[in-house]
C-alpha cells in the first residue's frame, strides 16, 4: 500500500524544538483535573434510572385508552366494510399513536400515525375481522393495545 520511502517520510515528521518546549511548559503549568471513573459512572447510572423511572411512572399513571363506540354494522357487510372505532385517550402532554392495520382519520386525511396532546378522541377505521394493534408512544415509554372481535363484540385490551 505504501512504499518504503513514504513510510520513512512519515516516520521523520517531528515537531520543532520551540513548539515542543511551549507545549511542555503549558502542560506543566496547567492544572489537570481527574475524576474517579467508577464514581462518575455510578452517578450517571443513577441519573438514567431516575429519569427512566420518572417517565415510566409519570406516563403509566396518566395513560388511559378506552373504546368508546363501535357502531354495529350489518353482518352481510362485515366482510367488505371497515368499521369505525372511537378511542379516547387521557394522557398528559404530547404523544404518538400508531396503528398497524386500518387507518386513523385525522383532519380529513387517512394516516397510520398521529401526534396528539392531552385528552383526545380518535376515529380508527379497521377491517371488521381479525385483531388489530394500536401503539401509544410517549418518550421512551411504549404501550400497545389490541382490538379484537369477541362474543361480546369489539374489545380493546392492553397487551
């Protein structure tokens, strides 16, 4: 890759004596601060744990997604039509809601992901059969809900 002449030129690169002396004098006169790495690592780990637990308990206490209304469609049309499911959210601050199947109707547009804030009501259009997943994300906390059709009709449960 490199020939011997290039390697010898690289090895011969040296700082001038004046530059060397000025750098060495700065190093001797300046104060060097050292920290115990174990102590600093322990403090950082505690800080991360406090932030993570605070955000988890702060969100889990304020997260509530509940099924409000599912209009019953005629059984003849169940195989072809999407059902409208209304879901209420009671979460402090901003959060993201994402659906894996179907779509969310927001401002007249069909989207798979929506940014919401505070108490919100969401219109979710899903196929009338099978199971569907709704994900709520706030910061590092992710909660999922499963929408399925049972003997009592449409149900929403936390996964």
